[in-house]
C-alpha cells in the first residue's frame, strides 16, 4: 500500500457513492430507498476492513498472492494464445 492508495481510494469511494445515489432511484422502492446508501457504505467499509486485515495482519493471503503472482500466468497465456 502506497501513498497513491490513500489519495485514489477516497476518490473511488466518492465516485461509487455518486453512482449509487443515481442508481437507487431505479433499483430501490420507496421502502428500501432509505437503506440503499447506508448499506452501500457498510459494504464498502467491510470490504476495506477485510482488505486492511489481510494486508497488515496476515501480510497477504490467497487473494493477494493470486493477483500478484498467479494472475500473470493467466494473462500471459491469454496473450500468447
């Protein structure tokens, strides 16, 4: 995790929340509309918490290892074939 992650993450969260604000008109009815954005914020917060736990407590994990080491083999096979 670098300094650019501390700048880019809030920007992406803001973009996702703005998109969620516009999409809730179509996806939520009158009853669930008031829960849409709090649920989206909770989901984003939970995903960030799990990512931070795996990054700093476990120093990686299968998902991090896949995206740093394993996916390059799949990408090379895709480009070569």
